[in-house]
C-alpha cells in the first residue's frame, strides 16, 4: 500500500492537487523535489521515496494503487 506521495508544485495543476488531497494517504506538495530536469519534461511523483514518471499524472496515480 502506498504510504506517501510527494509532488512538485511546479509539476502539477489544481486538478491533480485536488485529487492528491482526496487520497487516503499522506501527500506532500513541495516547492521543489530536486528533479528539475525531469520535472520540466514530464509528469512525475515521488511515491514512498521512489521517483515515478509517466505520460500523465492520472496514469501515475493509478500505478500508485495497483
């Protein structure tokens, strides 16, 4: 089970932020996760300390709960 999801404020929009807030897990929206190059190029989240990337945040959130 996913325990913590971290997101960079520069990498998510208000819709993703709202979805994160509704999850039954600890979520952190930080000013920077220190993955700036990847953060600029693609959607990313840090899930339980592991960086995951994908085509969309919706895809990433689904992967968190498989």
